[in-house]
């Protein structure tokens, strides 16, 4: 059948496995530190980036809806969600959003601080080469950086008999007055490179 085909390089362009959520990641080198992993997850992560638009032609007589010359992108809503199955005091603070920690006690606040906002990274394996080698191989990755993220889903725990506690999360990226033109997310797609002989 003429159109029942897939691209010849399909395997090279597949994102694999659940990925990991990180406090920091260096996309130029593909470097991550184990200490930057926020926690173990279950069911992977879900990222959505939804644009909102204004149609300035909607109230103009004889103007069809969605006239491209009169449409303006008003902003983006970027969210990362999923479920953690491990928790630390530091992660509990992050999940609570506006909170402080002292000696393992997390105390919520009624006001936000600048320090409550922090970048959040999701990084997953990508392409046929996804293991670093000793002879110059470089693992491929897909990465999403959620800028100025804040937990907007609140702190949640679902326990179960003879099971693991589950901590559902939702983080939202935010614009900043310092750089209002900067959209609160970035996407990286980098193929791996084979080791040199």
C-alpha cells in the first residue's frame, strides 16, 4: 500500500522511557547530576503548552473568524503534571508552593516569595544513541524547561493499603516582569552521536 509507510529514520526520532524531573540540567552538554533529581515518579510526566489568542476581527462586519492578519497571540499557559512516589522535606515544600521548612516541618504561607518560583526540567531519552560512551558518544535527549515554575496543584497525597503513597503534582510556568517577552518554557530535541573510533 502506497501510503502505509513510516519514515526510514523512525527509531532515531523516538522519545523513550518516562524521563526524569530535575532542578537543574545543562542542555549544551547533556549533563545532569543525581542530586538534582526531584524524586521517583509513576506514570511518567505530562507537559502541555497552550497558547491563548485574541481575534481583533471578531466584531468587525464582514470579517470571517480567524483572519490571520487580525489574530494576536496573547500568551502561553505551560504546565507540567504527574505523580511522585517518593517525597523529601524539600520536595514537600516545592509541592506546597508557598511554604517554609525547618527540621522536617513544612509550614505553608499565605504569601508568595520570589524564591518559591524556580525552573523545573523534564529530560527523557531520545534517538538510537541514548548512552554516553567512553569514546566521545553523546546521549540524545528531549528536554523541557519550565521557567519560573510554581506548584499550582497544591500538596496532595493518596495512600493505599499495602501500596505506595502517591503525590500528584501540577507545576505552572510563569512570565516575569524582568523579561515579559520570554515565554515560560523551552524545548530541546538533541539526537545522540555515535562514539568515534
